[in-house]
C-alpha cells in the first residue's frame, strides 16, 4: 500500500521551515500532498491561487510531492486524497500542545488518520508565517525565510 501523507496548512506564506518538513517527509512517505487550506474566517496576505502557483513551481522537480488546495475539514480532505498520515512540524512545546489537540480531533473525524510530528530544525524554529508577514508589512526583507523571492508577489500583497 502506498504511504501518503498530507501536510496541511494555510501557508501564508510558505516558509523555509515548511519546506524542510516537506522534504524530510518526502523521505519517509511515498507521497506527500501539501494541502493549502482556505480558512474563510481569515483574510490572507497572499492569495491562495498565487501561493498554489509558487509552491507547485518549488516542488515541480519532486514527483512524489503534490500541492493542492482544499476547503473544509482536514481529516475529510485526507480521506478524499487517500492520505493515511498527517504530517506536522513542531517548533516548540506550544506547537505540541496545539497540534496534539488538533490530532485528537482529526482522529475522531477520520479514525484511519495517524498524525506524524517532525521536530523543526533548530535554525528554522524561530520562523513563522505571521512573523514573516509582519516583517514584510513594515518593509523588511524576508527572502532568507522563504523558498521563493517575495518580490515575485510584491504587487499583490499589502
């Protein structure tokens, strides 16, 4: 049986920390599907369609990594794409507490779904999408924190 992992998130933006988790996950699983969730209660900094385009280009040389968007429950999307595993990155104990709660809820919705946690590489642990957005909003250069050039999308973000 093909081992498929879903790596879900808003990825607003997709960071080097996310990239690291995906690449490490690609060594553990036959296929990794990056699921860009669309949370209707949040206003995005980078439109979903643009992030999908960028992330698809980042992983175009990796046939076992796919990027898709989804709406609704992560556990239901995992079932739709045949993922048996949820791949998540942990930067600190706060992430663990949050992810543990989410893992329990996902398992309740989809009994066949197992969460797998990878510890973030130490040099990437301080990076978060919200910090990157804040630095960028105030004119800072964030290119060292992301696997693409922010200038590619400068005309469409705040």
